[in-house]
């Protein structure tokens, strides 16, 4: 086909159309990759934990990493969401753990997992036992206690002052470890919302390369963190 004099050529028209399509594609892709804001944690619907279990995890993590500290607290970082999702998956089921007996609850932790219960089962059985102890000792279940009494109760759990049964002896250890993991893990797993914990400690996240900064001591890293999913803080 020959181009008509005085009108845009067919080749120019196709080139312009292709460029426009490319721009539209980039815009649409950018919109598609923009993460939607999650609902407020108060409106989050747990996928694994029951209401009483969720209330305990919310209250306990809020005391383990309190909001009144210098950095973000566990609630701001959505640590309870991380724990709920992890317990709903392979971790909660101990899917890839060696779970065959015999189990020796008195054995040193270096000998590995010594409970016949999975992490989810330890949460499910440990929370009501601890709540019953709090009710008997402090007059209310854990989630209903004031902050100072919650701290005291958690200390008692950590020191095993309540003499919890051997199968549940790692309850506090798991809770504390999961709280730390939810605080510092990549946000794609539900916690560390907005990479707040990474920003607080100056961690660059999953950037492709930052080797030029390895030997720069006492120099603040100027770039914000990046998550595995590509989200940038």
C-alpha cells in the first residue's frame, strides 16, 4: 500500500501505535504490581487461629515487642498475621520435621524436637493451659490482663513457674521465636508490614547487590529496603 501525500505514512502510524501500546502496557503492569493495602489488623480474619487463640497471640506479641519502644511494635509490624499464616502451613504441621518417637521431654534441646506435638498443636494446647493459669493466679485470662501483669505472666511462663506439662515445655520458646521471625521476615509472609523493622535497623532487604557498602563502616545505608516480591519501602 502506498502512502497518501500530505497524510501520516502507514509506517509512522504503526510505529506510533506500537509505542502507545507499550506505554499503556507499562502503566497497566505498574498498576497490577502495586500491592493493595491490607485491612487493619483489628479486621484481619485469621485463617488458622481460633478467636481465643488469636486474642492471646495479639496480646502476647504486643508485650514481647511493645509499641511503646523506639521502633515499631509487633502489632504495627503485623506479627500476629505472620504467626497465623505460618501455623496454617507446613510449619504448623511440622510437615518436613522428623516427628517419630521416642520422645524425651527432659532431653537437651540440642537433641532436637522432643515433643510428639506439632507447633500448631502446642499453640492449641498451650494457650488454654496458660489462660487457665492466668485466671487462677491473676483473676483473668492473659488477653484481659493489664500490660504489667501480662509481662509478669509471660516471665512466669518463660521460667516454667507454672510447671507446664513436658509436651508443652517449648511453648514460650516457640512463641518468642515466631514473634522475632514475624518481625524481621520478608513482608511477603505476612509480618514486617511495610518493612518497618528493616527500615528501623537499616537492613537493605533483598536488593540485587549492595557489595559496595560492605566495607563502609559506621556509614548509614542511604537506600530503602526491597522485599523478595519487589515491594520497596
